[in-house]
C-alpha cells in the first residue's frame, strides 16, 4: 500500500500549488493505550543560561521572581503543564557533586562547568532549589546521578538526603538545611551518556557499574525509585542489547538519546537561515526516530516480552549552530516554525509507541538547543516549540486512538520519504483531540477524517503557522509565530473535513 501511496505522491508533486488530499480513519474501539503525560517532559541542564538567567535569578534580583525563580518563566511553565523535569544534566550530571549545592549559598563552593564553555557557577541552584521548583510546578523530578566521576557512597547519600524521613545522618543534614519533610523523587537516572561524556565506557563495563550503583539507591519511607539506566545514542543497538542481557529487570527504564542534527563535526547549519531542501531534510531526519525506536524496542521485546522495562527518550530535539555573537559552548539557538514541526512530528511518533516509551524529555527547557523559552535580562519570549507543547498538552494522560493516515509523500535528500501530513488523536474526559501537521510548504491539505462511532457534534481548534517557515519570535517581535483560532474544520454527517493551510499545525477539539 505504501508504494502505491508513494507513486501517487510523486505524480501529484508535479502539479505545484494544487490542493492535496489526505484521509484519516480513527479507530476509537482500539484505543487501549494511555499517552503518559511524561511523554511531554522537559530537560534542564547546567548549560549556558538554562538555569542561571533562564529558570533562576535569585531572590535579590531586580528581575521579578518568586523565591528566586523568574516569575515570567514560572508562569509560562505552569501554563505548559510540565509533567516531569530532568536535572542537573546531561554531561554536567557526571561532574556534579550534589553536596556542593546545599547549605547556605554563601558557603557553597564555586565550580567550573568543563563541558559547556568553562563557565564558573556559584552552585546557588542546587538540590533544594530544583526539588522545590518541581513542587511549585506540580511536576515529577527526574534526577540524573553522577556515575562518571562520583562514588557509590555519594549517590547513595543523595538519595537518602532527598527521600529519607528521619533517623539517618542525611535526613538530619537536610533538616538542618531547612527542609523538614523529605521530597518525593520518583525518577532517578544512574549516570548519563556513559558511552561518551559520562565516562567513555564499554556497555559491559557500564552494565556492571549500573548493577553496583543502583544497589545502593535505596527506597525510603514509601518512596520508590524508578531507576533508569544510561542507554544508547541513536543507532547503537549493541548498547541496548548488552544492557538487556546484563542488567535486565534490575532497571525500571533505559534511556535513549536522539537529536535531529546534520552531523557532529563542522557546522550543523543555521537555526534561522536554511533552504526549503534543508527544511524537508530536517523533517526526514526527525521522523527517522520511528525506525530507531522500532529497532531498540525489538531488542527490548526479545528480553522483556511483557514490556516491564520502559524506554525513556530523555534527550531529543534539534541541534543547530549557536547564534552568532553568543558564547561558544552555551548552545544558544533561535527557534523557528521549522523547529515547531520537528516537535509536532516527533511527538506524533512518541504517542504511537507508549506501550514501551514512557517518558521523553526535549532538550532543553530554556535558552539551550530546542528551547521552550528564551530570556535576555528581564525579557522573555515563547518559542514556536513552546506553542506546540502547549497545544499538545491535551494529549497528556489521554487514551491514544489508533488511526490510519493516507497522504502524499515527498522524497527528500538522502532518499528519505517524508509524509506531508502527520497526526495524533486521543480521548479524555469525554473530549476527542486531533493534532494535525501539514508539512508541505506550499500546498493546502484537504483532510477527510472519518468519525464513525464517535458521535461528534461540534469542533473547534487552534492553528500555529506563519508567512515563512524560517519565521521566529524575537524579544522585539514576540508574537510572530503564535496560536490563533482555527475555523477550517467542518462536520458533515460522520465525517470531519479539514482544510489545513500549508506549513501549519492544528489541534482540534471535538465534542
């Protein structure tokens, strides 16, 4: 069938600017998977101005703040309904010694961030600041522990400090530092990128270290840790195989990192200056994560057919060159409508595999890579990617509705095949939501959605688009790319007709 669709697509592509047609059939009776809210997770690393200047300015800052957290950023994150936040790294995690970030701020030692630009940090944002922020946001904390340069004892004491109630030395120390009751910490990563910046280890060696370190990450006072092993990068299927063989059910989850990047040497390309060909290639690259997921999942299924071990894509997103004039190593990049499409298409993929994929964390929450938010001094701007996550948060903890999508494809550079339409459908609290992306830069999509057995009577929606695919929101013009009301959907009998403009993302609400 796919070859037939591809043939049709290639014939259709010769008629420029003609309206394209797509069909979607939704199968509500087959909806038996919940989209975990953690699929929409975030990642905050001590990198550039993600933490300092992005999330945290300190209580004495002239920038409006709530107990040291930027008020504007905090309110934006509340609206985003962030379900889980990963911290302190990334590569930073395996150089971070948590005891340097507790106690009176004036007594905390400074450190050099060797991974990211050699920045000197004062450790004013540490364990208390992070976990308190998660409490205020109502999200689950995801702690990345130091395996690369830390000891078993150090990791064990950190878990004890955060989660033990009383009667232990670390609980006593926590109380002395102003926190009487322990925090609830569910997700705990035993190392990060242990194949690279986390120690340059072989998978067999890391597997043994995981078994050792995780043994001493205890459960205190009813707090049960969901322990996550440092998993593979991209196409390293051997790493997954070795961990499944040698760690198995000693881990609750295993991570996977996948970036939409042109390569790891030389220029990665500009975030804002690119050709149409570059755009379509980017769509193909981001969609390649589906094949990567399938292959890692197949390995996991071999050793864990009951799917008890979760796959956690705890770093993903675009990676472009740093913006000209910014500090090397701080990974500050702008965020265009192109990045919004990477977000929507990738989330559509993740939503399909939630029988195995239980969490993902886009990199990163502020001022780094594919950010939700950009800040400069007292100014803040929401990126197109932020708006996708906000429009998609209706899918959090909703029942995923399987669908069959038929549309035109485009063959792009490197012989990747890119569908011109992407979709997610879900149901929760009596409402059905359908998110649609028209990848085509020039042509409108007329989408026919069959609603048999769904008893839908009304539809409303919002759309994210702009005049050009390289449009972005700046501090001077913050609303160039932002959601607007969408009126291009009509119900007729048991059919929904949607006229989806070129390069647009829509979320519909059906009642």
